[in-house]
C-alpha cells in the first residue's frame, strides 16, 4: 500500500480511532492518510506516526486523490458518501450495515472469504462485529464437518454503540458508585450493573432485533450457505470493548471436542483459551486490545445424544477484529 492515499471517514469515532491505530501498529506503508469527520471536528488534530494530522470535514469533494476509504460513521453517512468516494476512484471498505445485504457487494472476513475481495465494484462491506466474532472460530469446523444448525447468545460491549455509549457506561458506573442518578442518554435503560436486550429495533413479525437478524443473514452470506439454521439472542453487557459469544452448533456428522480444539489450535485469527483445571476461558478483559478471537469452553452439547453438537464460548475485541482490524486486513489484501 505504499503508494496509496487512505481516507478514514469517522476518524474521531470509536472505530475510526482504531483504524488509525491499526494502520500504525501494523506498520502499513501509506503515501498519506486523510482524516474525515463532521464539521464539528474539522480543524481539530489527531496524532498519526508522531505527527499531528488536521481533521477535515467530510464532503463529496473530500475523496479527490483517495485510493482506499475506510468508513465508520454510521450507515446513513455510508449511503450518502460512499458513492462519491467510488466516483472519485476510491475503493470503499465500509464498516456500517449499509451495503452488507446487497448480493453484489462482497461481505468479507479475510480468514474465511478473502477471495471475494476480487469481486468488488468499488465497495466492500465489513461484517457485523458479532458475526465476525462467531464465524472466525466456526469456519475451520464448517470446512471439515459442515455446520447445519447454530444457536448463539451474545454478550456485547459498549463500543459497538460508539464512543458515546462507551462514555455512557463509564459515567453511569461512576454515578452509580457515587450514589447519584444517571439518566440514560444513548440507550434507553440504565447501563451500569445491568444487562439488556440489544438496543436495536425489534422486528414485530419475528421478534428478533436488528442485531440478531444481521448475525443470522450475514453468517449465511459469508459461509455462502443459506441452509444453515441459525438462532441468535443479542444482549448488551456492561463491558467496554470486547464482545463474547456463547454458541452451540450441530454438524453434519459426529464431532468431538478434541477435534474442534485441534482445528482451532491451527486456525488463523483464533487463539485457544481452554484451561479446564484453572477455569480459565475467553474473557473480554483478555480479548481487549489484541486481534485474535479467543475460543474455549469447547465441550459436547449434552442435549444432543447423536454426538454432532458442540458448545463453546468465544471473545474478541469489537473495535479490532470486530471492526477496524478486519477492515484494515481487507485494505491490505486490496
Ligand atoms: P464527529 O466526531 O465529528 O461527530 P462513533 O461510532 O464513535 O459514534 O463515531 C461516529 C463517527 O462518525 C465520528 O467520527 C463522527 O464525527 C462521525 N460523524 C457523525 N456524523 C457525521 C457527519 N454528518 N459527517 C461526517 N462525519 C460524521
């Protein structure tokens, strides 16, 4: 990428800042980096490789000379500005849900379907963070013994709701400990010392919220398998930046926990954390700030006497593998 100019749309946001961090920490060799955000942030500065970069206002003209544009400013902004970026000659890697379900737009997790990057016509979609966390460790199993049915429950961090929700978790926790009232602003219900159903709209026909529907639909698209039966329950927990997922999956043929562990021990993007003696398994605390999906608690699903089902627990940094890192990996492959 050393001749490329990269733009970051939403550079001041929770994911935007991690885009910059990933480019820096991976030593991605760029020609230049352009930071774009709203008019509120224009003129402010952000550090990149020891230099202060001035944040520019996002406009249609901001993409002149840009080769790759990493978007994370919400799906409205993506729908409005991604076409302008493509028109200016940039390839867009979009972290929002704006284009994910479009059959003509690749939805990519590099460890699974990097080959789909070549199909792009200007836009590549970065999947939902819970879908990435679930699918990276499921793919190695699916390849050798196809998954027929999958049930997931998520434990989702504040970072998925952006910088404002992370701040709400911190401020409401402090207020709680100080015995003060904290009226929720970003989400509907008190966040400190509480869990609640994911703060996306419920589909009145199915009873599934938008996040759950994304996990179901995106998993089928990425695995290129419409027949996998999937159910999801997505829950917000008072954790700052790493999502955890409890999953049970049924394969085509019998499978043992030992086989799954052997597959995951050599799977790219996965780290086994499965220490039964010490009750040490994936935790958001350990997943935060690193790029792997941690996988453990790998055991037989005792409710399935056929021996085809496994339960496991995984955790990954929502801002890194769940968002910025996955997008930067896509940009590197471009
Ligand atoms: P700004 O900080 O200027 O509002 P998060 O996901 O953490 O909530 O961050 C959202 C990102 O999207 C921020 O960088 C924010 O910039 C950016 N953003 C929000 N609205 C706009 C807009 N109308 N034009 C450009 N960027 C926007």
